[in-house]
C-alpha cells in the first residue's frame, strides 16, 4: 500500500521539527512538506497535493482560526485531501466550524491528549480513508454546553442510543463502538438503524446519515 503523503503546518519551529521527525519515523507515512502559516500551507497543498494535512488551529497571519479556514479552503480546492486539526482548546465552536460542511476526512484532536505518535497516525489513517475523529473531550464539552435548548428528535433517543451516537461523533466504526460499549456489532447496527430512523435519516445512504446524525448531535449539544 502506498504511503500516506502528509503536509504539516505549525508555526512553532521546535514543534514543527519534532512532529516532522515523528511523521518521518513511521512507515506508511511520508512527509512531503511543511509550512508555518496559512498562505504557505495553501500554496504547498496546491503544489504537492497531499493525502492528509496536519495543521495547528492557530497560525500566522492572525493566529486565530487558520486551521479551520485551511480545512474549509482545502475542501473546496482538493476535497479528497483529509485534514487533522490540532488544538490546545476544547472549544465546541471550533469543532462545529470544522464539521460544518461534513465530517468526512476531518479530525479534531487536542494536543495535550495526543499521547503518542500512534494516536496521530490513527487519525491520519482515518481521515485519509474519508473517516473522522473527534477528541472525546471535545464531545464532552459539546454535551456540557447542552442547556436550555428546544426539544428535538434527539430527545427521542434512548440512553443507549445516545451513547452510541456520542461514540459515532468521535469517528468510531461500529466495531470500535461495540468494543467501547461492550456490545456485539449486530447490536450496535440495530441501535444505529433506530437512531437514523428517529432522526428521519432512514432513507439516506449509510455514510451520509452517519455524518448528518453526528452533525445534528454536535450542533444541538452545543446549543
């Protein structure tokens, strides 16, 4: 299998060098470029056409939300390129902005919770295949922000269905959800179909309804 071609964007020189070495040390990954600001990142993406971009959320020129803006630009220019956003902030608004146009090929990880290169490699591999990974702490922050919202179809979900949808929001497959919740894959599939039905997504393609269910969960949890 060809190596996943990665572009790295990080304005801190020491962090950029350290992450570059981590990426280069892993078989299956190939570092094809590094940038230190948003314009440089977008130019590099156009030049080398990577499979995945790993980017800090805050970079020059404004050091605010460049990683999110980069992800949105890249989706328009090269929709097949995955983006892993690294952040110091468990900020629901950032996650929602990243996923606003779909969760496919997107990951939002907290730097302090990336325990090692394996976590990063897992996220890179997932987004390269069109999957998504959302840090569980960010999901918890979204749930904690869920106060005084109007009733919705989410209220119809059972406790177990809500647990499964929360795991889905972290980008987990049915097999991974089954392991995490000590269920059979068949049970997870049954609960998932019930979730989709209650949310009015039963006629959608499986990939589309998973994305839409997760986005509904995240957006309303943040409300």
